[in-house]
């Protein structure tokens, strides 16, 4: 079985964007606007249509079986509005993901967005973790290390205020993918420097902290191949030694890197540097890069090809990356 652990619902029916636009307009007019949850008003047929021609078709064409699926990351928009804005939007988005997974139970398994908001205590996201995991069968969360959308003026991931989230994750044995949303700072490009910078930043904040000492069973996924981390492993190891600890001992029981790296040499480097047990197959389709690489004739984000083609690891290691490691990290996955 081949499990893609990083997919977003980027092809939602128009009702979703319309609901969000109305909410954004209301909160732009009145920053203290509360509103209500309401609903997107999209039909099952619209959902089916938005999936079958897109993610499902690509799964079949590429030979993958199951996608661990979450709301569109760039639309989480935690910086928009107030805590009510984020809460109602998030609940609706997670409800929608559950519907996709109910319509295609063989193909998609749900992961939750959190209702984070700048300056709002992260503990306020715990009820949505409880709701999605206990009542709705979700198997993981996406945790935004910078709900400000590119200003990085909140707490580090090592801050005590994140501990209620980590406690819940350990209680449920669910992983978090460290994943920012759209940048509202014009110096960053959302799916380029902002995403990759956040992957690197999240990793560094955690490696410099006591989080894994305090939560030995915590599981964190650094997406997009780990940002700059694998490429600069020597720098991080050196920094760790300067601080008196071994990087491998500090992080490799808890941190996992996905394979959303869109060229063969990048994947080969990841496989060379990071132990197989810490690598999880993912493509993030349909996402940041939707085109075909003229050098190969294949989609940049068809990452299964790179794993299939690599000579860096053997067949058993490839199967671990495609399935075994993912089942270990997402222990609530039962499909
Ligand atoms: Zn993503």
C-alpha cells in the first residue's frame, strides 16, 4: 500500500470560497465581528466532482492508494479576523474534510486544521482537536507555528502555551504537521520562502528546546522535505554540539520529514542524510507546483517517481517510507 501523508483539499467547490469571502468582508468592516458557523452549502455531488477529476484521478494515475487529507493550508488564514473568525471557518473546513472522507473512504483519511489566531492562547485549539479526533475520526493535526502569517511575532513552538496541544497529541497518539498558511508579509512568497522558512524555523525551535524531553512520545512532521534542514544537517549538528547535545539524540525519536521535494537530487539528498525511519511519503498534490518538469516530462509533484527511481535505499526501505513509517506515526490510521 502507498500512503501519501500530505494532501490538501485545494479544489473545493465555489461555495467554500464564497462563504469565506463573505466572512472576510464582514470582519474587514467590523474587526469584532463574530458571526456564526452556518455552513458552506455545498452538495455531495459538488464534492464528488471536485475530487474525482483531481486528487482521485492523480492517485490512480500515479499508483498511490490513500491520501491523508487536510483543509487547504494556504486558506487557513489564521491572521484574518479574530478568534471567532478562525473558529467558525476551521470547524466548517474540518466538517468538509470529513465529508470527503465519508464519500471516498478508501482513498482519503482526515487531518484537522486548528482554529489558531494571533495573540490567542493555543490552548483554545484543544476543543477542536477533541471534536475532530473523538467525534470525527481524524488522525492528526496541522499546527501553524506562525499564525500571524509571516510576521513571527508570537511564541516559539517551545513555549509553555503550546503544551496543552502537545499533551492532547500524546494522549491521542496523533502527530502534528508543522504547517504555516498564506503570508500576509509581502517579503515572503507563500508556498516558497514562507513555507520552507517555516519548516526550517519550526525544526530549529524544537531542536533547541526541551519539548521532546517533556513529551517523549510527541510526533512532529516537518513537511516539504524539512525545508532547509536536511541540506544543512551539518550546521544544525554543529549548533547542537556547541550547545552540548547530539542533534540525532534530541530529535530523531520525534521528528519526521516528508518527501515533498520536487526533484530527484533533492530526494536523494534527503534519503542520504535522514534515516529511513524518519521519512514519510508525501506529494502535497494538488498544491504549490502543478506543472510538468520539461526535463523529465513528469509532474514535479509526482514524488513517487523519485522514490521508485532512487538507488540510495533498498526495496524494504522504500516500502517503509510508503507505508510502514506512516502507519507508525499515524497510529490511528486503520484503513
Ligand atoms: Zn501542505
